């Protein structure tokens, strides 16, 4: 491409009037803008992805490599010793904490779904008095700091004999997850056409039968997405888990509590183990992220 | 569909009871606890006194406010820019969206640890400086609050911008493209289109994101704890400190109530200030 404007070759017929020059400036400007956009997008991606790359690198570096300076930003001395020591050595208490985290996450998922999904169905399918008040109450729950709950609940659970158990943490995480579960399941049930449910009723299903055979299969993917969201919430919650337990820690609580006495390499390994599920969760949730926030924020 | 039934109430009852027991009651009793309810002292303001006498409390208030004031404007500009880039439908934009959304599922503790590997004395940032022949910088030195703030802000920026991004992108998807195209046809520059068309239309989403992010920013603490230990106190970190290390639930509750009050007040202020011009426009 040469010059700003290119004069088209005179027509072969020899007609005297040349065509007006083609203005290529808008095209070039568009290309420039596109290039700039790509450049900025790549820069932002570097900012977002580099930390994940670096923590992975740190977690898979040998002890000697981690002590070296300057460190290489490429894999120079790969080893799984650091991770293995972090996960398996009994002193760190990581493996039981990991198991606790998983069971708390699954427990939270089950409890919040059992309690939240019926409410979501009610919000989606029935107009009733107090519906707005209920939704406002849910919103309030979403916006309060966890710490306000955690401290009174600690003494409550102490009295109830639930302190320092996974059940206590499951209950608190369920409270935190419930509003989102209700709102997401409501939006899922709204998306299932009422007609189908009514058709099932006409053909002789009971209300529950219609729900089980018609609504549930259609709602399942959305409900699964909401469960993943719940699990992530529980997996990432630190404060309540740390306040409500002493021995039966979840992984983030364990990492937080042992922060001051654990060596840097274990902290890196901990960071990596905590970040790893995020990559998987978001991959699974990609399609639902926008719907979810689009629907839950209103 | 039956008009009047008890069915919805039966379906809602478990969740309502659950929330009242494990949410409503604890909040009320937490506030009462901060005023000495259930302690030997009876109704008292001495816990507030003890909280205010602790210099770390005021330091944590200052740090929390500073963090929010520096973080949120940068974060919103970045998120809006990212959303605009995604709207431009570049190649690989699906991949970009995935990578930019990943921190959404990362906790603030994990974010702190991730950035610790970068900012620590012999970490990756100083390594890179060394490769280029520059001297390393003591990023997390307690004698330099500015650098600590910078590190915490960067880590929080990395972690929490995705939330704003997702809210803004989903808001943008709902916008009709007509307005933007009309402005384009009428000769508006990209900046004018952003300033006078897209941003005003996005206001509801931005408002939600702003309220949510502010409330969540008041709750950040593990990121600072992972990066700086106890050198850069934040409000919730102080609650945790009072409860776990100093075993004083009443003062811990008092600090928690402070966070609660500030969160509520900012939410109300946002709702007021951001909604009024829109309401006027509607009239």
C-alpha cells in the first residue's frame, strides 16, 4: 500500500475522465485502531495471566530455585517437591484441611440447594404477598459483611456444641450462598416455559410429578451452574471459616492461620492450590457468568 | 395456575426461617454485643472506647479508605475499557473474556499469596529488575506505607476487577446498539459516544457494581495479611485480630459494626447521588 490515495488506472478505453481518487484514510485508521485494540487487550491479558503463571512457576520450582536470586521467569528447575511437601507433610495440616474444604463446599451446595431451590421456584412461579419484601431481605443478606455474622454465631455454635465442626461452617456458608442460590434458581425456573408444566398437568401429572418430569430436566444445567457458584463461594470464604473453627479448618482458613509461621515456599504452594480451582470453575461457568450477573443484580 | 394458595409460603418457609435464625438474629445480637450485651459490664460504651484507643484501629480506617479511594476509580476505568474491548469483538475475545474472568473465583487470600511471589524481596519483580540490571526495591517494607499500598492495590485490582467487568459486560449486552450507531452516524467521536451515550445507558449496571465493590472492598483483609503480615492493617483484619488473637469478641463486634455502618452509609449515598440525575431526566 503506497501513499494516502491511489489513483485508479485510467480506463483502458482511454476515456479522458479519471475516476476520483479512493480515500483510504478511514480504512487505515480502522486498521490502526484495531491494532491498538489488540495491543491493549494483550497488555491487559498479560496483567491478568502473568500472576497465575508466576505462582504456578513458583509452586513447581525446587527449593534451591526458590532460594536463588534473580529467579528465572521461565521454568528452569522444575520439581514437584515443594507441592508434595506442602500437601503431604503432616506438620502443615493441609491434606485434612483440603478434605474439610471439599466436604464443606459440598455440604454448603446441598444445604443451600435444598433450602434455596424451592424458594427460587416460588419466586419464579407464584405472585404472592410479601414477595418484594422477601427479595429485599435477600438483597440485604448479600450486602452485609460476613464478620458481623461470624462473631455472634461463634458463641451460638459454642453453646450448641457445633463449634469447630464442619457443620457450623456449612451453615454459615449456606446463609451466604442462599440469596444467590434463590435468585439464580428463580431465573432458571423463569426460563422454563409455564406452558410445558401446564401441559403436563393437563395430561394428568400431579404438580410434583410435573416438576420432576418436565421442569427439573430443563432446569438442571442452570441449577448445576448455581451449585458451582455456591461451591466457589464456600471454597473462597476465609473469615467465617477461620473464626468458627480451631482444629477443623478449611484450606483457606488453615493457610491464613499458618501464614506467619510457614516458609515462603509453602505460601506459594498454598496460593497455587487455592487458585487452581478458579481456572476450572470459570471454564465451566463461562457461559453462565453473564446471565448470572445479568439476572441476579436486578 | 391457582391464584391463592399456601404453596409459595410453604416453599419459602425453610429459607425464611433459616435466614432469620442464622442471619437476622446474629446481626442483631452482634450489634448488641458491641454495646456490651451479655457481658459482665452490662450496657456500656467501654468497648467502643477500647476500640478507639487502639492506634491500629485508626490506622486501619485510614488504610481501608485509602485503598478504596485509590482502587475503585482505577478499577472502574480498567473494567470499562476491558468491556469496550470485548464489545469491539476482537479475534480471541472469548479467550480474553475467560482469562479476564478467572480472578472472579480467586479469594483475596489467594490473590495476596499470588502477588507475594511477585513483590517479595527475592520475588519475580525484583528478579526481573535484576535481569535488566536495575536494583531491587524493598516493595513490602513496613517503613514505606506507599509501596505497601501500591502492592495491595495492584493485588486487589487484579483480583476484583473481573467482578466489575462481568457486571458491566452483562449490562452492555442489554443496551440497544441503535443509540451508539445513531451517534456514530451523526458524527460523534468515539470519546463523545462513550461519554454521552454508552456510560449514561450503563449507569444502572455501574451503580450496582459500585455499591457491590465498595461493600466488598471494605471486607478485604487477607490480601494485606498475606502481603505484609500485620504491617498494613485493614478494618476487617482488625476484627479478626481482636477476636482471634486478643480474644475480645465485644471489641471485635464493635469494629464489625463500624464496617457495617460505613457500608450501609456508602450504599445509601451512592443510591442517592447516582440516582437523582436519572430521576430528573425521567421527569
